[in-house]
C-alpha cells in the first residue's frame, strides 16, 4: 500500500477478536473506515473478473445457482489448504487494493486528515509499511473460538484452522503501535475503542481539515 497524504491507520485483529466492534464504534464517532471484508465481497460479486478467476481456479462448484460465490464452501476448502489460501489471495488482493486506492483518493479530495483501513490480514499481506500507524485488537484464542462458534455458527475445527492461517497475537502486539485488549465485556471493549480513538486524534488531529 502506497503512502498517501491522508494518514492511513490500520486496524487489525484475528477472527472474533472484536475488531469489527471497534470499527463500528469509530464510525459512530465520524471516522471513515475502509472495510477490507466489504471490499472483498464486492470484488467477487457476479460479473467481476475475480469471481470468474475463482471459478476457473477452484471449479464452478464454488458458485451458487444464482451466480454468487459460495463463500462458506470456498472458505472450508481454502482454510484447510495453505496453498489454496495463497491462490485465492493472488486473485482477490490486487482487486481489493485497487478499491482501497480509490477510497484513499476520495478521502484526500474530501480533506480528511486520517482514515482507518480495517483488515484481518494487514501483517500477513505485509501492508503495515504503508500505514501511518497500526492498531491491533487482541483476545485470548479460546475466547475467539467460542465467539466465532456462537456468532457465526462455524465449526470449531474450521475456526481453529482459520486462526492457524493468521498471525498470532504476540506478533500483532509486537508490531502494533496501539493495542486494544478484548478479554472482557462489550462495554469494556467500547471504552478501549474510545481511549484509542482519543489517542489517534491526539496524534493525527481532528478527522477533517474543515
């Protein structure tokens, strides 16, 4: 990710770490959040080149009858095979980063001092050198498993496979500029989100130049 005159604050965390809750809190406070998961869904919509490439690479059986990607089925496949994750990332990540670039250009035109890029795989995809700062949300792994099973109805083994394909918390903490720990209540997490928001404002200023 190239540096941009609008500061880009990375927000990362593993599955069911609480990262999305932090992002939602910051949106409520006026932050422009660029959501990598949302962009990932957009680039595999019917008619998008990335979806055609997935069908060619993994097989048409990963498309639903209506032409949409069968995300659950593909996820079960790729997270069980590290080489399949790499093939999928090679298809989707260039398209996602192109959309990120467009979002950053828009933020710059609008005079925003800083924005947040929310993505689980910032460290895995070596994007942190292009960021102005990195915030990591971390939680005890067993809590992550329990949350993911309860929230998404995922099989516990699948959750653990996904976690194995993600950076561990020790690395996230070591690489992050700011860390949010989420081992307690939702209210405690929101207080931490507000604390870090205030730190970001202190470092980078109010959200806009206006």
